[in-house]
C-alpha cells in the first residue's frame, strides 16, 4: 500500500528545503576537479573551487596560442594551440592565481579546499 499523498509531499518538501539550505549555506562540497575553457581571450570560469587532490584541465578553443602560468609557487603549461589541453593536479590547499603567459591581461584563480 502506498503512503498517503500528503505524507509523500511533506517528505519531498523536507528534502528540497534541506538541499536548498545546504546550497545557500555553502555546505555543498566543491568538485573534485574541473575544466576551464580558454575562449575569446578569457578563462571560463575565471574562478573555480576544487577539492584537494583534484585536477583541472584547461582547453584552448581560440585560434591563437595561450598558456597557463601560475604565480607563486610557480609553474607553467606549454604553449597551447587551438584544441590542445593542459591538466594540473592540485595537492595542496590554498588559492592559486594564474595568467596567460602570452596575454597577461587574461587571469584566473583556483581555490583548493
């Protein structure tokens, strides 16, 4: 026998409210990793939060070359032509700024939790 409709709706409403509260309160876990597009001379998304140990892959969709250059502690990708990708694993927590080595006005940030 199935539960009464009002009891089912009540449970569903409770689940939806709990999920919304977690999202608004920032309790949701960041993704394990991510993907960043290079398109129109911009990184998208320009700010990304991932979990410690996660990796990010940058994919160049522009017709010109780009690269990913990290501020301290340093490091860089090779030059990426159209359709090429670069991946980097983040093993330490922190906030890591990066720019394009070819176009320094392009910048982004990765936060690792």
